[in-house]
């Protein structure tokens, strides 16, 4: 029996949002040209900062968030490939158009893991990823050196399904949908470069996330080039193939703490004394860095003696990725990237 239903009037909201968005760019199978400087958004880093690689000499003073567009995508991933070994700790976040399928009779917290996945698959299969954030740290105790905010071009609120409330919030938070359409990164090219970056299939990389079921859902969809697997176990298998077992979900870590900690990133971080260093909420680069710093703080406050190994490989709402036993591992390893809750809220991100 299906647990999820489409939110009424989602389809009728199309074309009501006006962002001055140009026509869709033609897909290209050719690599984007390498640029020497980023076409900056207002308040973005100076172009000269792009030349220092992933290292940021002023990282302890101020986090650098780099905007990534089609023009500088190749250059940024070349830096990742050349310096990835120096920064084995990666925090990840995504922004997406909210959810359009919600539980018809149950509350989110009443769902079983399989029911959570049913909703995740229904939403991810139907929607487009908007932004990916990656924050890099050199050691388990260091602040992020730099965060990349990768802006994808596929989503068009005039044509594609979305949750209008989520899109309005993302626009208010600073995501420029018109610029994403005109200058954003081709999702297929991003998937290819991510698979070639050294970050995936790598047991030496530790991933830190916050309530990442949807984040991994969108990335698995891109990396395999197809809709999500039919079963939860197959999906978890794909997550493990791509990202390994060293995956930490901060939302899962705080669930069992005796002192109740807010379950949303924006509320949880300040409640444990962590401030946002740069950027704003619902921007993937900024949120990925905030997630890493919250993880570091939690380790010191609540897990200094026992450590955090007990939390490795468990995703809030879905369970341990080691339970994945599906048959899609070959597809995960060879997918060509041509793809068209957890208690995740309706907003497209944490």
C-alpha cells in the first residue's frame, strides 16, 4: 500500500514564479572551458583566491566559500584531484526543490525506514537537484579550509515540479535561479567529475552530513544516471559503494542524547555554541561547513570519551548503510551520470 501522495496543486503552481529565467541551455557532452577566475556573485571571493587550491591560509579566521559555475567547474575539480589526499574529511549538503509527495496518513516520525525510502524515491525521481556544497578539512579537529558551492543548471521553476514554499525560501536565501539556468553546471558533467575526483570509492575519505537521506538520494541518482533503486537495501548498497562506510550523520548522532538538541541544523548549531562562519542558511556551501563544525563540537561535548565510531554508516530514518544488500553495485560503479525521510522538512535542504 502506498504511503505517500502528491501535495495538491503542486502542478498548478508551475509558471507562477517569475525570476527572469532564460530558456534552457542546450546540453553539451563537451567539457566546459577552464576559466582562470570565477564570475563572482555579489560578495563572493576575489578571483585571486581561486589560485591557492583547496588550502585557505586564512581558514582559521574566515571561511572561504567558492561559487562554482560552468566556467570554473573544471578548474575546481582539477584542484580537488590534485589535493584531495591532503583533505580527507568532507562535509556535504544539497539544496533541492522541497518535496511534492508527503505521507497521506502518517506523520514523518511514524514512518518505517522502508516507508521513508518510498517517499524519498518518489520525490527524488520527480525533482531536480539545485545546489551541492562540499566543505574540506585537513584533520578531524581542523575547521574547513574551503567550501565549494556548486550551482546546477537543470532546474527551472517555470517548468519543473517543486514545492512553491521551498523555492520562495531558497530565493530569499540568495539562490539566483536565473543565473543558475544561464551559467550553472551541467549535472551530467558534475557527476562525471565527481566520480573522477578521488572522493568516491575511497575508504580514506570521511563524509559528514546532517540528515542526508535526500542529499545521498540526489547524488546517487546523478551518479548512476537513472531513477533510484526500487528497494531501500539497493539504495543503501549504492551509498556504500560510492561513499564507503565512513559516513557520519549529525542528526543521527544527536537523536539519543539525554539533553534534547534541536533537530534542525540552523537551530542545533547555535544550541551547542557553533556559529555560521560565512554565507547564509539554505546555501549548500555554507550549510556543509556549518555541519562539519557542528560535528567537531559534538565530538568534544558529548563523545570525547567513547568516540563516534558507533555512529559510522547510519543514516537518520533509513538505518545502517551496511544493511544494503541489493544488486545495483555494478550500476553504481559504472553508471554514466546521464540521469535526468528521514525527517527531512519540505524545504529543499537542512
